């Protein structure tokens, strides 16, 4: 069997919060429990959203929480040539087409309906060519009647009809930047990632990524989507929802809280133990099978 390789891939849009800790901890512990490697990738492909100094702060916070990763940190901002090569491959296969539609036009279209993740499904207006007088804005991947099905190690059987649940999706944005869906597929293959453990807020994206893997002839990792941490309003913890940054001074109690969130049943006193003891307990008791099969769970009140 090939060596297990997992990863944690934060975006430098702000400091890590409890939801980030859940994803980092779950992916790291699963990798270590399997005797595998755990990589860190900085998904800094979107400069307009990046916060100055956030990437360095994220890495420093991981170190303060005693995370240890294997190899150098991959940075998407340094990989434009690799993404361009993947785009060329997709063009050669006839899988891409230019699109002139704006977000407002798509939102206002009577042909649009909500997909699996609540996003509006593109109705294919430019599939047969851009209307005369219009200018290409984005590049989309053409999807057919594919049904993408896979077994998620936490959420169970997932099935998506791409045309109706996602539609032709963007792989190059109007600002010329490569979209997340393509970058993550190329990066996972480059790092030989065998298992993706991440938040369930990304679950609906997975079939699109599997579609791209098949188009590019890349292997498909195994997937495990952990419950996303949400606030009292049911909103996913994020910079936009004013999630509280992780405090390194409370690393032990935060990790213990994350373990409880993930169904691992840590003893009440674990959050007061030295950080090394918290990690020793975590590594000895981690069980992915205990993670709740839910898409979202309330974050602890102190998070």
C-alpha cells in the first residue's frame, strides 16, 4: 500500500480560528494514526482576499499549538506555470469554453436554479459560443451527464449529478486568476495526497474536483469531511463572521475542545494538561469513526 499523505491547506485571509483548528487537528491526527505524512499548503492564490502577514501568522500559530508537518510549505502563489499547464491540457481535451456572463447576469437569469451547495447553477448561456459584441470574462469546464459518486469516510455515500447540481464551473476567473477547484486538484496530485480530511463546507465541491481529476488523468484521493463549526446563528466560523482568533496561551484547552467537537471524548482534565500530554493523548486515542456524521455542529461557546 502507498504511504498515507494528508494535508492542511489554509487560506491567508486572516488568523486561524476554532474551525481551522478542527480541520488541522483532524487531518493531522488521521495522518499520524495511519503512520503517514502530513503536509501544509498555503492557498494564497487570491491576492485581493489575502491579509498582509496572515500566512506567517498561520504558520506561527500552528507551531505554537505544537503541530509538526512534513516537508516545505507549498504556496499556490508560486505555482502559476503548473496551473497554466493544466489549463492547456484541458483545452486540448476540448473541456473548456470562454464565458462572457457577469455574476449579475447569472443571478438575474430565469434559467438559473440553486445547486447542491446553494450556489446558482450556470445555465450554459455561452456553451455554444460568446454572443456577438460580448467579451470573454471567465473560462468554464464543460460538464455532461456525469454522475459523480464516492464514499466519504465521515459523511457516507455522496452522489452528485454535475449538470444539475453544479453546472459548468469556472476554472479561470475574470481577473485572470486560477479558480480554487482547479488549483486544489493540481496541488493534491503534485503532493501525492492520498487522503483529504477537511471541513464539510467543502463537501459539495468534491464532485467537481473528481471531475477535473478524471479529465487530467490524476488519481482521486479518499475523502473525509469533518463537521463544520458554526456560530449561534448557524454561520460557518470565518473572518467574515468575526470568528475569534486562536490564542496560543490556551492551546491545550482549545485542542481538547476540538477533540470533544470531533467526538473523541477527551477527559475533562485534558484541557488543563501540558500541551505535550494533550498531543500524546490525542495520538493514542484518535478514531475517525467517532467523528459525528453531521455537516455542521455548534462551536463551543468559548471558541
